């Protein structure tokens, strides 16, 4: 007789129940904050352009007053380091705060579930409808739900592409049904990604696909604030009863209602202790507080607390003193130091960028009058929102002069290649290579950039 072994188990659908409370309000506050910024920034004007625009085709990135070029890649590196340090800090203080409140997966799942609840009903209503099968009423409601999901998902994709293509141009093309292949692909791709992740995959992304769930334990310690069940207070579980022979005084505060499981977006039971699937959203704490209010018992059976505080019975003041421990203070100091340095660098940043290239077709040549000439190409990038009137000087060898125009104009937020001919008297320097310096100044703003180059004297 052979035995059939299944290596995979079917995923049971989770039906999270709606919940209100302090943490739910915080969660929705962050939903509004992040989405007002995400959907609104592409429409915000800044002079005659979009306030935030990453123009990949022109290789310019506009962030309000700031204009960045590929040469400013160091700022992206700094942003990534700041983001990593912020993640370390928040995780060391209070676990998966990012996951529970501001992660796009959490935010869009909340929005999709809000639409689902308002079209199909809350937890029990959705379960009854799914159990009833494909009735006409269920088909109509589910069609309406998916239509709302698709509308939100594709508007999200449209807004995302609006950060890379001016959104007014994108809207005009959409209204004329003339979106380009590039824009169409990314609107559809990002829209379907949002639709699939927030509408269907939901907790599976957090549990199986997100790497943060796997390595978060390396950043936790016994003084990290996590959503915790007070076992000493809650056990043994059971609802109070008037039956003869049942000692209600021996029961803990947990009435074993399982509402903490019903509201959990990942379907875990917080009473089993810390689990990697927990995203720290605090929904179980909110619903447990409402139950404690109804049975007239103190709130906080499920709450944010540390392992040391739960075991030692610490007060909130004692617990918070341990939260701000050396590890957290070091993360905080490093984070603010880096933010300060980046901010100072941006404040002192010169709005002129210059690259010097030699003319490869002619390294050095003798021109009329017996002078030695080297030809260079200067790429001058104007990183400001004003037209630059640029002046060029060259130094480094006595008798060195510019044989081309020394003044030219660079439009705002544009770059320009400028050919520059540098000449030297025939006997002005010994054969070989000699270092020279180009000085590029913008008299109106006072910006000045110096770039080194090499002048070749033939033998």
C-alpha cells in the first residue's frame, strides 16, 4: 500500500475583520499621508515644470528647486544609506513599524480591503458570500469590487509613470488614447502589480516574498518594543460563566474570543508569542482593548511591550528607559549626522558642473604664428533654474591663452558642449605634458568651478 505525501498545503484564505482604535487611526493616518504625497506630487507645479520629475531621457532629476544630474549619483547612495539606517533604528526601537504602517504592501492592502468591505461587507458577510458560490448577487458584487480595484490599481500605475514622464503630457496622451509603448507598458505593469499584490497575494507577500521578515530577528533584542500578549495576566483563558462549579476567579483576563486572530492581516495568533509573520500593525491590540472595555477589565492585555518588561513586570517608564539604550542612541546619532552632512552638501552645492574632454582627433598641433594648440570639449551643466552667463579662463603655464570664445550662455537646467582651443607660444614650455586648470565662473550667481586638464607639447 502506497502513501501519498503532499509537500505543499493549500493556502487558506484570510478574512481580516475591520477594527478601530488608536493604532488603526495611526495606520490610516499614514495611508492618507503617503498617498496624498504619492498621487499629488506629480501634479504639483514648480515654475514652468513639474515639481518632482525624474527625466531619464534627458538624464535630469528635478526635486522642487533641486536639479540633479547623473554625476550627482552620490546623493542617491546617501539616500539609500539613510534609508537603511532608519530601518535599523525603527526596527531596534519597535520592530516592524515600517511593515505595519508605511510599507506600500500594507498601505495598498488597507485601501483594497476598505473597498472590499464597503462592496462585499465585513468578515462574516464575505465568508458567507464565498461559501454560497456563484450566485447572481455575488457575481455582481465581486465584479464591482474588481472594477474598483482595477481602477485604483491603474490610477496608481498612471501616477507612478507620471514621475518619469510629465504627467500633464501623460494625461493628454491618455485622453487621446495615444500613450506611447514605454508609458503603456509601465502603467499596465505597475497597475497589475498593485492589483495582484494588494488584491490577491496580500499576506503572502509579507510572509514568503519579503526578505525583511526573514532577517528582522537579527535586529531585535529583548528591549525591542513588539506587539505582545501578557500571558501572566491572560492565562488561563476562558469566558466568565454562571455555571455551577466553575471558578471565574481562577480565569485570566483573556476571554478566548479569538478576535485578535480575526483582525490579523496575516492570520496569526499573537497569544502564541512572537512570530516572524507579525507585521506589528497593532490591530490585535486595538480589538483586545475593546473587548477589555466590554468585560470591564484593564486595557493592555495585548500591547506594545518588550520581552524584558513582560517578564519583569516593568512600568511604562522603566520600559521606555531601556528602549533608549546605547544601540538606539548610536543609530540615531549616525542617522542625524548623515542627514546633516547630506543637507550641508546640498546647501553648499555649486549649481555648475563641468567635465573636460580632450579632442581625440588632434592631441596637439602647430597653428598659424607657430603657436602650439590643444583642443578640448567642455560639457557645462547648469543645475539651476536660471540662465547662466558663463566665463572661461585657463591657467597653469605662463603665456597660455584661449583662442576661442570665453563667454557663452547655458539655458536653465540644461547642458552644453563647448569647444575650447588653448594656445601656447612655441617655446613656452618643454616637450611633454603639463598640467593646466580651467576656471569656469558664473558672474551673476558667483558660482565657480575649476577642472584640471593636461596640455601636450610635441617634441
